C-alpha cells in the first residue's frame, strides 16, 4: 500500500512539474493584467496594452508548445530554420497588432484598422501556416490536451469548416461582415463584440491558410494542389471589389473613427477610407498571388517527383 501511495505521489509531482511552464505563462498573464490595471504607464511598447486573457494565453502557450516541441524533436523531425522563423514572425505579427498599443491606434484610424485586420487575417496566419507547425506544437502540448484536440469531433468540425466552398465563404464573408458600416460602428463601441470580431479574424485566417498552404498532396491533404491554387486566386477579386467600393465612396462610411477622435487631423474621413481601401486589396491581393505561385511551384515539384519515382513521391512537410 505504501508503494502505491509513493507511486501516486511521484506521478502527481511529475505532472505538476511538467505543467510548470504553462503555470508560468498564467503567472505572467496575471502580472501583465495587474500592471495594466494599476500602472499602465509602466507598460513598454511591446507589452499588452489592452489585456485579453484568451489572446495572451493563446500566444503564450502557443509559443511555449512550439519551442518545447522543437526542443524535443530528433533528427528530421526538427523544423528547418526558415520554418521556425516563419512561425515566430507570424505569431509576433498577430501579437503586435492585437495586444500592444497598436490596438489603440487601430481604434482611431480606419486605415490602421485595416492594417490590423490584414495582419490578423492574412499575414500572421499566412506565415504560421507556411511554417506548417502542427506536428511540432503537438509534440510540445500536454498529452491530455492534444488528445482532445485530435479527437474525432474536432476533426469532423475542422473538416466541415475547411470544405473549399465554405472556407472561401467564411474567409470573404467575415471580412465583409465586419466592414458593413452599422456592424463596424457597433463592434468598435462594444468591447465584447470587438473581441469576437478580432478572434474571428485570427481563427478564420488560420483555418483558410492552413487549408490553402498544406504542403502535402491529396490525399492526405483535403484538396489537391490545383484546388488550393484556385482558392488562393479566387479570394483576390472580392477583396478588390470591396476595397474599391470603400475607396471611391463620396461620403464618410465609418463615423465611429471621427466620434472617437482621429489621431491625425490631417487625415480626414475620405482620405482615411481611400488608404484603407487600398490596404484592403493591394497587400492582401499580393499575398494571395504569392500563395498561388507557391502552390503551383509545389505542384510542379510533386509532379517531377512522381515522374522520377512513380507512386512513391510525397511532398514533405517542410517543402518550400
């Protein structure tokens, strides 16, 4: 009986030790929240200006699990340097526009709000998906949590959300939804709806770019290379249309930015909207074009590999 008690104590201690880094992230979050509430002027430019528990923990634990998984990897399982750099850059991009003082800037100029959404919906998720970090993060996650994430229910939900037609509708639909003037007005003044808006941009961006930038052939990828290239290319046109409509509008569409006070008086409502319209489709359109070219490149490499070794070629996880 004493041996059983001792084994249980050892297992409990081991479990607690393994979760110490996760607990440290929670402690860091508590400190950041306290600092923001009590001494906001002491927060550095890179600190969480408008603290959010879900966003902070997602960034902190995501980084922790990625670094732990990379450390545990052996041989070919270790991610190449360029993939590590892509993941860290993507995570940092989302963190900087969502949690730092850039959040304040984005609430007072429409075009900076477009920069924020482009970073959350396009650039950050694009870089993270390009790094293809799933196996590395899974290796660093607590086992029980990973089993929940890999359950059949979660896989089925992801399978539905990443159906090509639905994926495009969600990717473009959510972007347009939060640009409808009355919806934008309400979201910018309602903190809960504002948090939902930002979360939807990040999650939907990750879902779409992980589908499109999947480096594997079909199967096991949900769709083939040509289908992925088509998706990446087709999303350009709705963004151009919406960006153009906003840019050429003869009147102010988003009065909430004037009501809250514009950062720079020299940038009036119409100029603000014109710059925002350009940001909406030029940088994001270029990213979609880049994704299309990258997918076609992967498709050509895979076809060459099939010719060289029919039936056995596979696009490896880290293929550029």
